[in-house]
């Protein structure tokens, strides 16, 4: 099951007028082999915009290790991650 580990206080993207501005969240989950993987979800500030997410950003040996990694993610890293992120597609059932 995925867990929200951290929400960064600094907005990411174009902050001038709210367009393409996101709140960055780091999510993680345990893998089948006991390691932990993490990725970044970008939640739009502007209504009607789409969430974005990265593929796996890191794999760590433990939950503590992935939390340590998440604590060290900088705003520069987040800007780069936003550039390589993809829109989240939610399929209707």
C-alpha cells in the first residue's frame, strides 16, 4: 500500500499567476523484495489542471532510508522531476 511520506512546503512550477503551479508530494511503498520505492506526485494548485507524477525516483533498502531520501529532496530536484513527470490518467470503470 502506498504512503504519503512528505509534502513539500515550496510550490513547484510557474508560481507567477498560479498556472502550472503544483504542490509536490513524495509517495512510497514496500516492494515484493522488502525494499522501498518512492516517486513524486504533483498536485495542481489551479482548479481544472491535472495531477502529474514521476516514475520511480529511488529504491531504498528500508522505510527509514526512503524517508531520509525524501527529507533531502531539494526544490531544484523537484523542478527537474516536474519536467520529466507525466500526467496522471484516471480510467473510469
